[in-house]
């Protein structure tokens, strides 16, 4: 299974990264729809697309307005956006308000409820996360492959979501700040390096890829990779258009 990181920062794009968007192009599954969505057409191989939204913050949903160009470049049989009812409502009322974006792209909406069947014999389940306004994480399982996506939360190895992600081959987790800003991370509802790696270790995951990096940090190592690997050796920093196999 191949996961393409289309966008790996949070809040706003910078010269190196676009905002949150992950794609499993072979099975037509997208996780969040940030500004990185504009890259999707070249990586999508499936005839249908299921988009799963963690929450309605703008950096995670604005790419829905890019669907017209995606469908022009890569016509699809179906596009479905899956999210909590309040998220779907917020997108309809605000993102596609007539004054902002008067033409809604042709997609169906589906409320997240229980497990969702995925192409290739997979299934997705969601779980709540602590974040301002609420957010959810996702676990995706196929025979022989499993991954989890956790963004916009404050990492805590004692959090309930640790059991939800236990044993996955790949954990993609937000890491907005390095340890020097751990207090600010908690204040803003985000994560810092050591706490994320402790989550990965506690959940006994195979690999950890860090995303939702602070857009003010443009250097190769914005979060302290040696610190991360001292706790969890299988840690990587996600980069836009990186392909991760699991």
C-alpha cells in the first residue's frame, strides 16, 4: 500500500509545504483536503474518491474548492466526502457560502457512523481527539496493512486514542512544534516532538511519520529528529509528495 503526502503543514502553506492532505491513490482514499489537494490528480489511480475530513478548520477543508480542477484533469465516477454532521454542515454553510464560493463541486456527503468499507477489502474507523472545536482520527485496515492518521490534537501516551492506533504498520501524526515549544503546543491544541514519539512507542506502531509541521519552520529538521529517534527510532519527518509504503 502506498500513501502519498500531498500536504504536510498546518495553518497556511509555505514555500516548502502545503496544508494537510494525504492520498492512497490506488484505492481512492483521501485524508483531509487542505491546499495540498491540488496535487491529487497526478497520483490518483482509482475511479472513485472518498475524502475523510478530521474536522472543519480551513487548512483541512479548503481543498474541497479545488475539486473542479481535479475532476477536469481526472474525471471520476464518484466523489464522497465523509465527516461528522457538524463538519459537513460547516463546510456547506461557510466554505460554500454564496459570497465565498458560489458553486459547490459535485460530491456526495456522508455522515461518519461506524466503520466505512474501503476499496481493496479495507475498512476505516474513526475515533475522537481532543482539539478546539473537536476533531477525529482515523485507522485504516486492509489484510496485511494498517495505518492511522492523527492530526490536530495534543499528543499524550495516556490518551484514549492510543488504543485505537495500537499495532498499526504506519502512524502519521501531527507534530507542529519541537520540545522547546511544548507548553505552547498544549495551549494551542497541538503536539510536540517527545510526546508524539511516546505515543508511537506506547501504541507499538511500526513507523512514525510526522506531519502538520509549523509553517514558520522551513529547515530540514524543524522538530528535533535526533530527539524523536532517541524515543522512537522509526521516526521520519514527512515532506510534500513523499510516498510512504506500508
